[in-house]
C-alpha cells in the first residue's frame, strides 16, 4: 500500500475521522472482582452430588453476594444504558509493560470486542514505528511509551510518517501530565491513558472512540433463560419487563424468541399480526418505522415482539439474523428483555454471551442445579470482565417434594440467589389465566415485592418518586 507523504511539521497526521463521535453516552460500568470457573460444555455432568431434602418454608429473598449493591454501580438514567460494542475494525496494540499486555489480551477477548480483529504485540511505540515501515496500519493503533516529553513526541512524529490516512491512535503513557495530554490531543491523538491499565478502561476508551452518533443510546439487553423447561423463566422475564416499564417508568421491549411455544402474547393478552419472526426474516430491511409497526403495544411504555407460537414452520433462521435483529431492537428502548427458550443452539449461546445482563431461573432440584451451574460457568468463562448471571430460585417449597437446600444450591454455583420465590400456584395461576402480571393481581404479595426488588437490582437504580396529592389540596383551589 502506498504511503502518504506527510509534512513532518503537520500536527494533524493523526486527525480522527469525523464519522464517529466521542461524546456518546458512557456505557461503561464499574468492574467487579469475580472468580472464573472453567466450563465450556453447557450440559456436562457435575462432579458434586447434592442430597435432596424436604425444604422448609422459604424466605423470599437472599442477598446477591456476588453483585455490588445498587449504590456501587451506575445509578439514575445512566444505569439504563447498554454497553456498546466495537465495530468490525482491526486493532494493533503495542505494549511495553507486562501488566499492560495482560490487560490488553483480556480486552481482546471481551464480548464487546468480539467483532474487532485485535493483535497484541510487545515493544511499545518504538517497535510500532519499525513494524509499520513495511506494513499497512490498521483502523486503530494503541501504543505504550514510558518515555516523556520530546522523546515521546519524536516517536509519535515518526509513527505519523508511516501511518495510513484514517488510522486512529491511542497512547498509553507513564506520566499523568496535563500539558503532555494537551500536546497529544493537538497532534490528533485520540486518547491518552496512564497505567496501570485496567481492562475495562481500555475497552471503554475504544468503544467511546467508535460510538455511532446517529444512535441516541444503546438499550440495556437483559437475557432470561431457564435452567430446565418449566422453571418459570418466561414468567419472571415478563413480570420484570412490566415492572421496568411501570415501576421504573422507562420504555421497555420484550422479545419472545421462543418461536414455536412463546407465551408473551398470552401473558399480555396480545395477538399481533406481525412479530419477531417477521423481523428475523428481513433483518436487513429493519428501520425504526418498520420496527414500530411490528411491535405490539401492551401499555404506554411496554412493547412486545411476540412469537408466532405455531408449528407450521421449521424456523430455520441463521444466528446472524438473531444477532442483527436483537442489535436493532435495542436501539428502540432503554431496556430490552430477551425471553430465550430452553434449548441449546448457536444463536441462543450468542444471545446469552452478548447480553448486558443474564438471568438464570432454576427450580430447587438436581437437574436444575446441574444445568444452572453449566450455564453460569459458561457465561463466567466467556465474560470474565462482567458480573456473573443473576440467579432466581423459583417454585421453592412445593409440598411433599424433596428439594435441594438453597444453601447447597448457592454453594455449588458460587452465586447467591438474587431472588427466591416461594411456590404460590394460586397467585401465579390467577395472573396467567387473566393475562395479568403479579404486580397487577396483588402488588403487596411477597412475590410481587421480591420481583420489585429484583427489578431495582437489575435496573441499578431506585424507582422514580411520584408526587402524591394531598386530600386537602382541592379545598384551597381558587374559585
């Protein structure tokens, strides 16, 4: 590839493209120190056996020990934002410090960087200058240099001479110097970071650099999956989506991906002519107008992409179509709830690993324990920089049924349940038969209160305060 012939005094050799903005909403949330279990097979057998027993009456909720409290995470409206991903670009990272190389390697394997082609090399800025003497530069070059002042500036000038037009540059330096920062920004450097470099810090810098200004926000994607069939994952997903829209007063979309057996339409008394299959069959044509036309509006703030729930078709749809549709839907609302079926396929795995939050619903039995452990271990291993999935224990305390103790269930998974729901067939049956949510049937029930608390945990904020009118206010109106 032919090299440009830049003026050595040209201070705009690294001028960033105007195609992307750097002032998009900040999608980054605080990293948490999490353990990692190595398990790639989602249906492998467990090594530990748990002895079932007749569980006593359950407590409704248990603290989510592996998650930070709501106050430690992003609160307010920012908590509703999803985490943007890096587009399909090539990235070269040149590191001098071993800890920087380790952070860069972890970043390259993060789900937000999955589309990018990333290479991590030793040698720092000086090596990058030599490397690109005979090589084209990628979309983004990240270089580390522990030198200061004129040495750093001189090396950057040399890099500018071999850089292709349009290449963006992030510099990792050793000095927290505002004057140096201003000089680098004046020369067109896109970002300046100071070690020790954190993995999410680097990911945040790259995603912000390539944020699309045409998208006002990226909705937070919450994927629900059951550890086994009949665990109640869809019921929890629908109720949480309803609470996000009604209690949190935020626009929410439910996507029912259980194409042949989805129940979202029944639960919300909806029978739309179009739904998620129509979107999956024409993902390239989806735009805001068409998406709006395909959605059923359950309430003022809650919309639904319903499943057809029939067996007339084989639904042979590519995993890429599921990803593209999910990506476009998340631009329509601050919260997008994905109701995933209990089956294992390439597209289900992609949906789980690509979501901002994962909620696993399990019953207190051995098969649920095995499957829940394998799902959580898989998600943890593939997403080392994210919080582990939220665990919901459902249908606890069925009379006469031997159950795995909650304490043993949590110990085997390494995750404390975020919510424990007692067996309440009357309440849940009434809601299902009436096409209502638990909060509509009995907002003061223990189950409704538990679901409300789970909603706050996942939303990472408190519900908005609603001003109450005094009963005496009408007496003092002017006539």
